[in-house]
C-alpha cells in the first residue's frame, strides 16, 4: 500500500477522519475481496496525486466492525468522502479512476479555495 494511504481503525476513526481539517476519502474493503484489491492501486495513486489536499484512508472490514456498521456499509468496496466530519458522497463497487477522481475534485477544489 502507498505511504499516502492511512490504515484506519475503529479506535482512530474519529481523530483521523471526522476531525480532519482536510476532506478524507475512506476505502472500506477486505483482503479477500477481489474488487477491493482491483481498486487498491487506483486509490493509492489518487492518494499520492492529492497529497496535501485530500487524505485517503483504508479500513479493513474484517478487523473493524463498529464504523462500517455505523455508516451502513453493506457492499464492498465502498468509498465514502468525509468533509467537516460528515459523509458527503459515497461510491459502492469497483469505480473507475475517473469516477473517483471526479468525486475527489468536487471537494478538493472547494477545500483548496
């Protein structure tokens, strides 16, 4: 995984995501999930591309159940963009790089402005 992707846990979610000054894209997934593994390089590349504008985190659903349950994650991969402690947007399934990038761009440019 990329050095720009934060490993998120139930215990650190509040601090790492909800209290973040920057928008945070959270990738909810699992090791055994082929579509999750498929988008992992894309998410890592976008984390590097948007470093300093948007934080990117990954949460393993197998070792964390509280946060995914709180946000009603039923299908993986699920990407949620949080801003100001609130869920702004959600993508379910193996989205394309362009789709994820459009979602980030909406919030990254607003954050930079």
